C-alpha cells in the first residue's frame, strides 16, 4: 500500500479549517425577496387572525389548499376557512397566534418550503389561558400575480404526540 497521498491531507485540512473560520466572520446575507414575501404573508395572516378579521384570515391560502393538522387529514381551503371564520367570529374563547420561529425557508422555482413553530393561546371566559405549541411545514406556491400562497401544510403539536406515546422527552 502507498500512503504518500496522505501527506497532502494536513495542508488541505488546514485550508478547509481556515476557510470555515472566516466564513462565520462574514456578515449574514440579506434575505431573498422570496423569503421577505413569505415572512410578510405569515405576518399578515397572524395579524388578520389575531384581529378577528374574517375577511382576510384566508388570504394566505390558495384555493387548492390541502392540509393535515391534528385529526384532520386532507383538509381543504373551504373547510379550513369555514372553521377559521367561525372560530374568530365567536367572542369566547379568544385565540391568539404568535409565530415563534421560522426554522427554514427553502425555495426551488415556484415552490417554497417553510418549517416553522407557532404558539396558540386560548383564553376562555372563565379560567386561565391555555397555551399550545405547534410545529409545522408550509409549502407556498408563487401565484400568477406574483404573490405567495400556501398550497399544502402540516401542523402538529409535538408535546401532545409525546403524551400520546407515553414519553416525557424527545429521543
């Protein structure tokens, strides 16, 4: 066996380490126009939901929406919008969503995948507020007018799933 080629590894590794060390020192890239549009669409939806704006609470969803959330599988635009409008038009309990974190925004052509975390707070007429944390993945598609709308999403409550499985911590 010839191990001569191993002698070039230290200089290569040093060069790689040096480049990695300087990569972190560069200023972060500014968000892409797509990421900015997606963040704006999510902020608009949050505002509409929290303001109980039944006229605009479904603006972020495409008419061909399909989704899975909790017990609902293959939900539709009309079903979701009916539920959202009913939910926010009732005076009690009150509901508020907060976008905790956008973990990823990945765009390929006219599709963008967004992995995100939400907090929902429900406040009944009597008693303390109840809070749940939801993780989700939204798939946006660029519309003919240039806007971005959610065409697919999945939402789940990791804490609820762990309780169902009898676990107290993530693996």
